[in-house]
């Protein structure tokens, strides 16, 4: 179980620039990672070819990537997916 999530300062600045609705959903996802990391709403999956790296869904267009070390998670990136339509 994840006990602590570390967010680097550079990523904190990026988070502050996100729209409020995305920020609110991100913080819900972070909270859920700590409570129940297998919650289906996170649509979490392990990244192929990268041991200890996982991604989770914030919204349909935003993903978060983190690295897990024991009971700590280090949020590494937030990425916006391009519209496919």
C-alpha cells in the first residue's frame, strides 16, 4: 500500500497551471492511490519495459505517471493525450 506520494516542485508548478476541474480530479486520484490503489476509476496499469513505473487515468485526456519504491510513490509526469478523433 502507498503511504506517501512525493510531488517534485517543478511538477507542483505545472499542477497549479491546470484548470481547476483537472486539479480537483488529480487530487482525488492521489487520495485514492493512497486509500485503494486498485480502484477501478484509476484505470491504473504498469508501464511496459519499465520496472516500478505505473500510469493512472486522471480524466479521459490526462494521465499521471509515477514511480513506486516500497510504500512511497514519486509522481513523475502528467501528460495530456491528444484527441484521436
